[in-house]
């Protein structure tokens, strides 16, 4: 992919991220700020901030298992949903997943694959 293709891809994925039901408000704000900075003098600065936010917010699979399996996870999701999340997370981990595969994390992983092209 050339630089334009990477940017087009990341812009599209960023819009998907903003619409993802599991996207945090902080990540939505960083995504929107980045979109607004694309093509401006602030693009490089906002790209760095955006990547930092994405790296901080993507959920490692072991953290998801630990949280969903905890009392706090049960309170947050409800017992049945928390149990289903733990089961699913263990299945995808066994298949090689490093991160949560919710709609937001899946998009973040795709964007982070382009990190070097975005920052370079």
C-alpha cells in the first residue's frame, strides 16, 4: 500500500471505530480529532496522539479474560454475559488471538497494523 492507500484505509477504519458500539468516549474523541487534522499542519501531532490512544485502549486478551471473570466484570456485564465473554475470549486466545475481538478492538488492531506507515 502506498501512503495514500494507507491514509484512505485508516480514515475508513477510523469512521468505523467511531461508530463501533464498544468504542470508548476517549477513543472516539481521539479518532475525531485525528480525522479533523488529516491534511492539516496538525496531522503528524494528532497521528501520534491517536496511535498512543489506540495502543492504550486495545484490550489484551488476558486482560479481557481477567476482567470478565472478576466480580467487577460480573457486575459490569451481568453474570451470564460475563461468563460468555470469558468462554469466547478463551476460545479465541487458544486460536492465537492477542486482543479482544469486539467491534472496537478489531478495528483498532487493523489500524495499528498500519502504525509504521502512519508515523513514518
